């Protein structure tokens, strides 16, 4: 058994661990703070990247008493506005009605005037006495077909009565004081002449009518 002096004993490990604990706490605290900062920065950048919503379109409410212009509906391939109702028959003439109107020719003004002027007449006084006078009415059909005729004689009020005779047939009527109408009883053939002998009763003088027409056209007097 040696009696030399004993060497120094080794320091225990626990005090060394306790001595390093404050540094560990500091490192952990710094790491925690750094992590929180990183998380905060990432969250802020995520909010910045979100798109800003577009503003809502303005709403316009109709105002009473103001006419709102409307747009004509688009037309389809057939020319009829889409969604519109079929036009009523009263708005569109039927093809049969158009065909009937176009198939029936209307006589022109010149044709009617030629037909009216195709018949001519001439009035001549032939004899006169105290109670009346006699006259001759000559009607000529210058057209290419048979024509009916009507002669109107307008006298003053002193001519009271009329008598007429013709081999071709004639009828007489009165239309008031001094107005006499003579008509042929049948169409006058083309190129033919009808001669009517007249006897008028009167008071006073005068043997010429103030107006003479044949089918609406003026006839010759004298």
C-alpha cells in the first residue's frame, strides 16, 4: 500500500452540462424568432400575390317617363325577325289577289278618252214658228265597234216640251227645266249615223241650246 499523495479528482459532468444550458436556450430562442419571421414574411407575400377583385359594374335603373331605345331584333336567314310572330294576312296581300289585279288590265286615260270621243253629234235648227221650233240631231259612230250614245241638251227655261223620232230608235227624258236627255235604244254600229228629228215647244224666242254633249264630249251646234 503506497503512501504517496493522491492525485486530483475529476470534475463531475453535471456542472459542465449546466454551464452550457444558457447557450442552448439562447440558440433555441433565436431559431424560434427566425422561424416566426420567415412565416410572417411568407404570409405577407402570399397576401400581396392575391389578385385585387374588379369593381362591380354599375347598375342603371330605368327612369319613369323616359323612353328607352330598343334595338331591332336580328333577322334570320329567311328575313323574318327571330322570335317575331308571322305577319297577319291583312298586312300581306295574297299572291292570288295580286295575280287577279295584274291579270285584269285597266283601260288607260287615253283609251277612255278615245272611246268617248269616237261618237260625235251635231245639232241644227231647221224650222221655227210662234209656238216652237224644229231641229235635227245627227249622231255618228266613228269607232271600229258598236257604241251606245247619250246626248244632253240644255236650254233656258222657256223651252218646255220635246218630241223626238228616229228610225234607229231613240228615248227621251227630262232632268229639270230645259234639260233633255236623248239615248239610242241600242248600240250604234261602227261607221253608222243616227238621225233624230226634234220638235220643241216654247214660250218666247230662241232655238239654240246653251250646251250640247254626246257621251260627255261637246257636240257641234249650228
